[in-house]
C-alpha cells in the first residue's frame, strides 16, 4: 500500500508553469471558479497512472494535453506529471508461481519457434495474442521507501514512463498498483460524470470495481496471458507432431540412400586405386622422355656457349669503340647544349633591354599625368574652405531660434497637465458608478441564466423523452437485425468449410508434383556437371595445341624463325601450305608421304615478298625452306573422298590447285590405293593409306607401321579442327542442359508459389471461420441485451415526465426575482449618464489645450531638424577637404617614386647591353669546337662497322644451333604439356598432384596399362548404373535422427509445461473465486449499511446475474430510498443516483481502502442535508485513506484540513494557492 506525498505538474493542460501540491493525512480540498483548471489536477493524476483514452481526459488526442499557449505565452513542448508516494505496506507475491509457469511456457515457445520458423498463419495468430514479458524493473519496495511515478509526452507524440527516474513500461506501473484501487477499474478516482456511470454501466463492466477491491484484477491479467500462451503451446505441440511424422519419413528414405552411398564409396575407392597406378605409369614414361630431351638440349647448349665466348670477345672490342663513340657524342651534346644556352641568354638579354626601355617611357608619361591631377585638386580645396566658413555662421543663428521654441513648449505643457489631473478624478468617480452598475447587471444576468437553464433542462428532458422513444424503436430494430445476421453468418460458415476442404485436396496434388520435379532436378544437375567437366578438358587441350600452333612449334626451326620475326622484317606471309589442306583422316599418311617437307612451304602473296624472304634466309643462313606465291583470296574446301587423285583429296581451292599442279605436278597427280600390290605397278605414282610409295614401278618408299604415332602437321591440324567442333558441340549441349535445368527450377519455383498461395488462402479461410464463430457468439449476447434494454427505456420515460413538472415550478419563482433586480439596475444607469456628460465637456476643453501643445512641439522639432541638417552638411564638407589634402600628399609621393624608377632603369640598360655583346662572342667559339667533335665521331663509327660484320657471322652459327635446340625443346614441351595434362587429370580425378602420387605409388612389375584401363572403365559403368547418389545421405541421416530425438524431448517438455500451466490456471480461478465471493459479500453488507446512513433509511443491495460462473457474472444494483417501492436504479433522480453511487464507492473503501481517493465535484447534485451526511462519512473514513475533494460546496470545504485554491490570474494559465487549516 502507498501514501500520496506530493504531485508535480508542468505543461499539462492549463498548468503552464511548474506546480507542486503537497498532501498530508486526512482531507484536502481543491476549490476555485469554473474553468480555472481544478479538474485538470484530477486528470493529471489519472494520466500519470496510465490512462490511455484521450476522450476520458477531455481531448481528441494525447497531444491536446500539452499546454497550447495563450496570447501572451508560447505553447509548451511537453507535458510532465510526477506522483510521489511512500510505501507503507509490503506488496503481495501471490502471482510469483504463476509468473514462473508463464516464463517456462514462453521459453519453450521461443525454442520451438527458433527450430521451426513460423508459417504465415502462425505469424498472424501471434499478432493477436499478448506476449508475456518478465518485469523490466524491480517492483519490490521496502516500507518507508520513497517512490516516484512520472509520465511525459512530447509534441512529436512520443511518450515515456519513469519509475524512480528510470524508464519503465506502462505494464510495470500497472503491476505496481494492481489491487490498490488505482489500476484497472480505478475506484479510487471518481471524476465528473463518473459517479453516474457507476450505476448506468453494464452489469458485467460493473463487476470490475469489485474485482479491483478484491485484488483479483492482477490474477485476471495473468489468467488471460496464461490462456494465450497455453493456446500457443498447444498449437506448437500440434506442429511438432506434424514435423515429427515428416522427419520419420525422411529418416526411412535417408537410410536407403545411405546404403547406396556406402556402395558407391567402395566402388569409387577401387577406381581411385586403379587410376593412381595408371597415372603413375603414364607419368614415369613422360618423365623419361623429358630427361632424354634435356640431355640433347644440354649438348647443344655446350656448343652454343663456345661460339658465344668468341662472340663475346668481339663484343668487348666493339663495346670499347662504342664507349669512345658515346663519350664523343656526350662531349658533342654538351657543346651543343652550351651553344643553345648562350643563344637563350642572348635572347633573354635582348628582351630585358626592350622591357627596360618601355618601363622608362611609362614612368615619364605618369609624371606628366600627376602634375595635371595636382592642379585640379588644389582648385577644389580652395572652394571647400570658403563653404565651411559660410555653414558655421548659419549653424549659430539656427541654434538660437531652437532654444526659444523649446521655452514656449514648456509653458504650454504645464497648463495642460493641471487640467488633465482634474479630468482623471472625475473619471475615477465614473468607474465606481460603472462597477456598481456591473454588480447589478451580473445579478440580473445570473437570474436570467437560471431561467434559461431551467428552460434548457425542460427542453433536454423533452428531447430525452423523445430520444428514449426512438431508442426503444432502435432496440427493436437491432433485435431483428441480429436474427438476420446470425442466419447469414451460419450460411457463410458452411460455405467456407467446404472451400477449405477443396483447397486442401488441391494443395496435396501440387506437393506430389513438386516431389517429382525435385528428382528431375537432381538428374539434370548430374548431367550438366559431366558435360562441364568434358568441356573443361577439351578446352584445356585446345589451349595447349593453340599455344603450339601460335609458336609454330610443330614446324621446322627455320619456319619458326621466319614467323617469329615477320613483323620485325616487314614480311607479308599467308601461312603455310599445310594450312590450306583439308584431308580426311584415312588419307593423311598418304598425303604426308607424297608431299613430305613441302607441306611446310611458306606462302606469300607476291614475288617481291618471296625475294625479300629469300634474301633474309641467305643473309642469316637459317636453312632451306620452300616459298610459294599464291593468290590473294583462298577458300578452303572439303577433300573429295570418292576420288583417288591426291589433287582432289587435299581439298584446296581451284586457283591454288592449278598452282600446285604447275609446281608439284607429280605429287598432285599421284594416285591413292588401298595397298600397293605387284599388279598395280604400271609406271604411275602410287601411294597407299599406310604411306607406302611406289614411283614408276621401280622406286619404293616404305617403313610406316600401323601402331606408329603419326605426329605430322596434318594430324595436328585435324586434331585442332576436331577439338573446335567438339567444344562447339559440348557448348551447345551444356547450354541446352542449363536451359533444361533452369526450366525445371522455374517449374519447381512456380509450384512452391502455388503451395504458398494455397497456404495463404487456407490461412485466410481459417481466420474467417474463427471470426464468424466469434461474431455469432457476440450476436447472441447482443440479442439478449437488446431485449432487456427495451424494458429499461419504458421505466425511464415515466421518471422524466416527473422531472419536467418540477423544473417548470422552479422556473416561475426565478422569473419574479429577475423583475425586481431589473428596477435597481435602471436607477444606477441614470446616475452614470449624468456624470458621463460632465466628463465629456471637460474632455473637449482638454483636447483644445492638447492641440495647442502639439503645435508648439511641432515648431520646436522643425527648428531642431534645421540645425541638425546644417551640422551634417558642415561635417560632409570638412571630410571632403581632408580627403583632398591626403590625395595631394599621395600624388607627391608617386611622382618621386616614378623619377627614382627612371634613374634605376637607365643604369640597368647600360649593363644589359655589355652582357649581350659578350654572349655573341661566346656563341662563335662554341660553333668551332662542335665541328671538330663531329669529324672524330665519323672515324670511330667506321671502325665499329667492321667489327659488327665479324660478330654477325658468329651469331649466324649460334642461330643454327638454337634452331636445333628449339626442335628438341618443342619435343620436350609436348612431353611437358602431356605431363601437365596428366597432372590436371590426376587432380580432377584424385584431387592429388601427380608429384605426390609418384612418390607414394609403387608400380608392380606385372602391371599392364591396357588392362588397368579396362578395369577402370568397368568400374565407371558400375558407378553409372547406380544412378544419382546423395553423398550427404550419411550426414543427413545423422542430423535427421538427432532432430527427431530433439523434437521428441521437446514434445515431452511441452506436455509437462502445459500440465503445470493448467494447474496454475486452476489455482488462479479458485483463488479468484474465493476472493471475489468474500469481497462481494462484505462490500454488499457495507453498501446496505452506508446506503441507509446517507439516505436516512431505505435499502441498498447488489446481486449477481447473467451467469452460473461467479467469475463471469454481472452485478445488478438494487436501490430503495426511504418511502419508495423497490425499483430499478436507473429510475432514481439525479441526486439519488449520486448518493447511491457514493454509497457503493464508500462501501468498497470500507473493505479495501485505496492509498488515496479523488472526488471531483461528486457533491454537486446533493442538497444540504445529503451534503451533511456525505461529509460526516468522509470524516469517519479519513483516518484510513487520504481524500482529495474538488468542490464548490462550502460545507464540504469545512471538512478539509488543508485547502488549495486554483485561479487564473493570467488568462489561460492556472495558478495554485495553498492554505493549511487548524
């Protein structure tokens, strides 16, 4: 329990300034005229305790509570109210066990939600439920501890609560005050109009007062939260059951997949062992080839080193001569630079001479201009000195005139002030008469207001009577509408349930189709991966071959040299003859045997290019090679496989074919046969597909075998073409497979979207069904309420007719009093008129005097203004005189400066002329030295040319050796490329570098490479037969098993928590029922006793109605004033209603006193007799509760121990004055 110590208000409604009200034990009264802000104090306390409805606080929105400003004051930016309390009793911890159960439920719900993200339906349900949260601040206070509750609101709409200066939630404030009468129903704060609402509210709403007094409102809050969380826990339990069933299906499927995965891994391991041996065997073979090539290359390098040594000696001698040439060139360059510098200095000296002469001319011209300006300034200075003398004389005359006018003005003002004093005394008498008249006017107005109030009351009662008639008709109409709406909603509910069943069937069908698409997606991804791997291997091989092709590594060294230096030599080459051939694979050996080295013939576009190339070959002694001049445009064709002539088989264009017939007539005319037999020897040039040649039946060339590796340029070119075709095909297949994969993914995505749409539609239907069921329940209750309402309206009509007759009687008495007051008012008006006439004549006389004073004041001001203008002109002329004198001084200085510059420039011109002549002599000397250096440089260059020729001969020999070494390096490069490809294949297949494999793997002596390849292919077929394999099946099986175990454990925990929560709810209901019945019985007894005390007899009683459940029952109030029969409380008069409501409020206080009680003008409807009973009861209860009474009644004020007066000395701003009564 708490005690109210102090209230602080700042910027709240009319309390613009910081205001403090101190409260002690007993009764505190707050008084003041209407509209001064008394009720704002009551509303400030309601607001700081958590009131959320702006209308309750007489505003349209919360920002209306902030001080809005007046004509002289700005509006406040915030409103703040602080309530200071002292803890006088420890608070109950009865809800601790319930809160622990709620926290356990909350924790389980959060775990479940984190493991199973909410569906759309779950998220919507969650928004409709209040989530229980632990207290964010400590609410346990020791006895005697000071507590402050504060609330602020800003213009932006932001609001905050503070408890002992720390930010907190509204929930914390309500939890702190729960069960004290200051939270929830708040029976401790009775505002204007609330006293009548206690009786006229619904029976179910009226029970909130008893619940607050019984201290079960906090149980109600926990009960609602517990039920909401219990529903969520049950819903989560259902979801866990569904998820568990789904995971059990997944575990069964994953077990089958895991068995298949294990078989796949065993086969994969066997394949890996075989591939290790294959890669190791191939690697060893290639390494041996590379080592042989390295030996040959080293031998050639040794010969190259000997020749390079001789070349180096020649190079040293050449470098010495070259060094002398460089030194001579450096000396020559220095001489030329010095000559250039001398020329530049000569030009600079010449420019400086011209510039100095130009500056002298400018300075002489400026001196002449200064002389002219000086003469004009002296003339202007003389004129200004004469004007200053004239203005000084005029200023003295005007000052004498101004002093004279000021003396006349002083005399006139003294006479005017004397008469003005007399007028003010008459006006004071007039003000006294007007005040007297105003008092009589106010009395008359008050009587007229009372007349009008009674007339308005009669009109309102008549309107109320008519309104009740209409209200009865509306109640009947509402009753019929409720019946129709119930029938419509029932029909709609049946339709929604049918739609729900149809949507569930469609969703299940889409789910089945989505599973089939997922299987198709896995197969498509596997195919795409295989195609991408093949494409990568082909592209890598093509890149290696293209690298060899770009370096011409498969051709003779002389061909490599020609193409390497073609840009440097400016040669226009059209390729090599083999580039133009398009031979089928089975004819490649034959064409190579026929053409031989001629396949590497270099093609050029013209005879000039051929001659240039021959000169290069002869000069550098690179070796012999064929050169062929071909047409500008060549088109490659496919060879004619049906022809036996080599000229048709090679597949070249007709112009080139004609040229080849001229140059290689025998080769082009050769005939291709399957094999050379004795019967075929008829003198022709024959060649078979193995490459054997027979010429004229006498000369034979042979030696090729079937297993020999054919590494000719034709095979190389064919392999390039095949790889490009294969890559193009693989690209197309990959693109097609990616398109198919994308289509499957899009189809699967579309099905997922349809499933989500069905889920959303089902969620909407479920919400609609729930909404309709809730609405049906509500409509049935409203139907019953409408029927009871019709009976109450009929009884209230009778009471209104009696009140109309009473008001008409009082109206007649007040009208007689108003006539007497009007006569007194007319007498006061006549006296006021006579005095006003006398004052009017006095004012006319005074106005004439004032006019005369104004004329004299104007004349004095005119003379003062003239004197000021003359003084201003005098200052202006003096300033201009000073400026001209400064200008003359400046011109003298400038003239001297220009004369000094002329003298300095003239001396500088003489010096520059001497330097210019010296530079001309120096330039002539440098020209002679440069001629001698050029002659010596020519002699050194001739000696260097002879040495360069000897060095070139040695370099030609080195180039020949380099050509031999290059051929061997190409062979080595091919082996290295094959080894690199083998290493990449090893990485792709085994994820291990070939180097590590060679170190670890031992090749058996009986190992057969061909047999190993066969075994590898057999294992690959078995792996392909297994189909798609989920490599993560084992991990997924383990994860799914753990998930299943976790869900089972969680389900058990939720079941236990639900049971605990249900027990806690049962305890809440039982405890709430006991407390409510106990409180209801005692308060009902108190109500009957206090009702009889306030009414001087009679009977007051409360009854439970509308439900068999005590915790849901409404409360009906029965009131029987003395001498009246039993009737409904709504039919009591206004005063009787107020007394009955006060009796109920005080009965609640007898049972459960609140820390303090605020009564806002609750005594307004009471007569003097009832006021006496009311104040006596207050005195009796003041020992237990602090009472704060807002009143206009003097008898109520007399009961107070301290008095606060609220005034509006400044319009729109409330002030508080305190008085302590002893």
